[in-house]
C-alpha cells in the first residue's frame, strides 16, 4: 500500500508541474494534453494494479502487470528512438541540400547589369 501511495504522490507532483509549465507557456496545448493523458493513464494503472495482475495472469504471462508495462514501455521507447533517428536523418538531408544550394549560388560569379 505504501508503494501505491508513493506512486500516487509522485504522479500528482508531475501533474502539478505539468500544469505550472502550461500556465507559464513552456508547454504547448498538444504536449499538455499528451502528458495529461499519459499521467492520468499511469495513475489509473497504479490504482488498478491488483486487477491488472489477475488479467495479465489470465492471459498466460508468468510476470506481474508492472513487468509487462515495463517491457511494453521499453519497446515503445525503442520505437520512438527509431522514429527520431529517421526524422534526424531527413533533417540532415534537407540541411545538406540547402548547404549545396547556398554554396552553388555563392560560387557563381555575379553579373553586372
């Protein structure tokens, strides 16, 4: 029970911090909604831990719901890292094209009219 209480207190702290960041304008509305849904989802999972353990066991897993959540979170993080790497690669290509275009225009001599 103490672990659940600590988790709930931490989630409430993160929610308050998120609200303050939104009020200061440091977080966009889309980010605010994403993190709000994430933390409320986490809160629900923490509060329903025992029923989730029974559900995971009924699916045939030999681990607890927390371990399944950790494995799932790691898989999701790897997916996000993969997508981030793809976006960075695309940005590098764009920067290279811009640099080549700028270099090409500077290397051409200017014509006097």
